[in-house]
């Protein structure tokens, strides 16, 4: 009986961990697609569900570049 309770608790705790890795993958995928010009800055912001009030494309590009730069392992990568 103790093993059943322990197993249930471990399964309950592991579910949020999977959600975090899924979200991280989506962020990295969206940033990569933006960098490859498959998505525009405004579409990438919308896909990442970021709060962005501006409508200007140039300002949106600066915003998404700054956001995606946090997720790149190499600081010298230019979007």
C-alpha cells in the first residue's frame, strides 16, 4: 500500500516537469523559426503568448530579439 501511495505522489510530481520541458521546446522552436525567417516578429510574439502592446514591426523585432537572446547558449548569436 505504501508503494502505491509513493508511486502516485511521484507521478503527480513528474507531470509539471514534462510541461516545463514542452514549453521550453516551444520557445526554442519559435525563436529558431523566427531566426530562419519562417515567422515574422509579430507572429513569433503571438505564438509565444508574450505581452506586447506595440504594433510596429521594427519594435517587435527588437522585442523578440531580446526575448530569444535569453534562450541562446552562445551570446554572440545575432538574430
